[in-house]
């Protein structure tokens, strides 16, 4: 326990020092939000991966999906790495960088305003970012709090308050430049951590063949291509978590900040390798919870004999990882989560400060005042997220399904078609955002599982834009020539 406390204290001190260094450099809004648009390939690769994968993956998704789907949960890892990372970098990266330079925009709502000549779409997308990324941040805080409770015997509430205060200090000081600096260290910790996790799991289970045999004995479908819940639930999880990154503001922002297209090519390779390693091991170890955990072995992970999904992975780590290496697992999930939280908070606070306040209320706000407003709103956003996490409204997987599904339903149609075709217009963009979001929320309210509701909403968004864009174009002639 003392060793863990010392290591975590040193880790916290390192982050605060980097935050102070970033504070000296983050003088303008561009510095604070985009790192001056001069972030290199490796930094961007690590910050993209660390923002994509967090405690939501390691604590929520790995546990619940691994328990329910067994080895077929690895399809989610394949989709995340090849679609959510490789294709996003390969197909979208150069276009996003070019678009952000030509239009001189820093946020996705700004892009929508200039691409579609629509203040309404800018306002709608800004509100959607703030409303639906709050619960996502809450889910990350929940995962971290479960982890700290398991490792330090802290109360859930105390762990939650500690993480909220620590995140606020770290982010408000340094902004995006500090995030990218520390994300390289975070990424290295994550890689070392998952390798140790994989090796320890195989040793504890006496090899892959023995683990597979035990899973098959529990339920033969746990080792099949399609796990027990069936094809549609599995497809919806793969689609939601792999296609949503094509329009997730906190991930798209990384390409606004990268320095040039050459860096995109290098970053694509590094980011994909990183994703394969992180997600593959996370979902594999999640499947082994059936083998290693039971109410007798890990009573905290069960309630009346039924698994508490968000508690499975913390208990697995405590049972599988040698005590001498457990602190590295703590740093693994902490590192992944800190970067995700930072990305979410930055994008959400910018939606209110840059897109709503500076875009509609006070268009003459100075750059210095705008940067200060960003810092204040970042702290407010963290506070709201912590309050939601305190009440634990549902499981981490359900919360992420709501957040990603809703955001993807609003942004996917307008963003993808707006990047790649001139025929997409204001009518199509607004229709796709409104119909996609409406479909997602209605299905969720009628008790459809959130990953499936989000998947259908995103498909509606993608299909609606070209259909409604067949109506007479509302774009002024020559508007798109520069982009």
C-alpha cells in the first residue's frame, strides 16, 4: 500500500509539473485548445489512442463484454483498431487537416457553420457536444473510482472527489500542449501495462489452451466466433465503438492540431499498432473473468450471485496480477483515463466558450478572455461529470452507449458527407442530425439497449443526409470551391 501511494504521488507530481510547463506556453486560445497546430506524429498518435481508450474500455467494456461474449468480444477490438483508428487516420486525417486549414476553423461546430452556412447546425452541434459528453466523462470517473476503491480501499465517493480535483488541476493549467506531452508517457505506460497483464493472465490460467478449455466448459459459445448474446448485439457494439470515431469531436480535434499531412501518415501506423495491442489484450482478459472470478473468490464483483459488471475487471486485476506489479495496472488505467478526460473536457468547454459564447453572444471577446473562459468552463464541466458519477445512474457500458450513440447520430451524417461531397447541403445536414439524434433517443427511451439504439441512430444519420440533400441546394454558388 505504501509503495502504491509513493508511486501515485510521484505520478501526480510529474503531471502537475508538466501542467505548469504547459501553463507558460498556453497563452492563446490556439495554444490552449490546439497546441498551436504544431503537434507531431508520435504525440498525436499517442494522444489519439489514449483519448479513445480509457477506464471505460478497461473497466466497463472489457468486463461486461468479456463476461457476456467471451472470445467473440475480440471482434470489437478488431473493429476499433482497423476502422476506428486505421481508417479514420487514412481516410479522414488528410481531409480534416486540409479542411480545417482552408476554412480556418478550430471546432466541428465551426466547420458545420462554414460548410453548410447554418448557424442552427452550429448551435445544435455545440449543445449536443456539451450535453452528451458529460455522461461520457462521468463514466470515466466511475471507472477510475472503482479502481481506486479496489486498490486503496478508499470509499467510492472519496476516490471520485480525489480524481475530480486532480483532473481539474492538471487540465486547467496546461491545455492541449500539456496533454500531448504527457500522453507519450501515458502511452508507454499503457503498452507496458497491457503486456504484463497479458503475460500474467496466461500464467495464472496455465496457458491459453487451458483458459480456452475452461471457458468452453462454462459455455461452448464463449469460445465461438459469435458469443452467446448473438450477432446483432455484437454487431451493434462493433459498429458503435468503431464507426463513431469518424465523427467524435474529441478525436477529430487531434487532426486539427497535427502539424502536417506527412505527420498523419506516420501517426497512422503508430496509432494502429497501439490500438491493436491495447484493445486486443483488454477484451481477451475481459473474457477470462468467467474463469478467474466467482462469488467465493471475488465477493465484491457479485451481488446475490450476479456479476457487477463494472467491478469485474478491478477484481480480476487484483486476483491475476502479482502484488509487486499491481501498481503498474493502476497506472495503466489511470493513464488511459486522464487523457480521455482531458480530451472530453477540452472539447466540451470549447463548445460553450468558442462556439456558443464567442459565436453568438459576444463575438468581440478577446483571445485572452476566451482562453480564461475555457479554463473556467473546463472546471465546471469536471464538476458536473463528478456529480453524475456520484449517483451511478447505470453501468459504464450503457452510459457510453448513450453518449457515443447520440454524438455519432448528430455528427456522422453532416460531417462525413460534408467532407467528401459538394452535393451535401444544409437541408440534408440538418435533417441527418435531427433525425439521427431523434431516432437514437426514442429507441433508447423505449428500452432498446443503448449500443443498439446508437447504432440505428448513426445509420439513420448517414442515410438521411444524401436523401434530403436531393432537395434544391441552398448553398451559394462557389461556396465550396475553396474547401
